[in-house]
C-alpha cells in the first residue's frame, strides 16, 4: 500500500515537472518569436531609410 502511494506521488511530481518544462519551452518559443519579429522590424526600418537616401541621391543627380 505504501509503495503504491509513493509511486503515485512520484508520478504526480513527474507530471508536474513535465508540465512546468513544457510551459518554459512555450515561453521561450514566444520570446524567440518576439525577438525575431523585432529584428525584422529593425531591418524594415533600415531598408526604408536606405530607400529614402537613395531617392535623395537620385534627385540630387537629376537636378545637376
């Protein structure tokens, strides 16, 4: 009887640890996704800035 109770307790603790590990993995995946999205936004802003600079240079060359 005691062995079954202890085995059940260990099983429950194992399930809890597994759930906690899954939650941590999900949280890490969400954070990685957010970091990737921010990198993409930064690249988009840089590209827009470069396009504006190129337009300015082209306008300067056309006006000469």
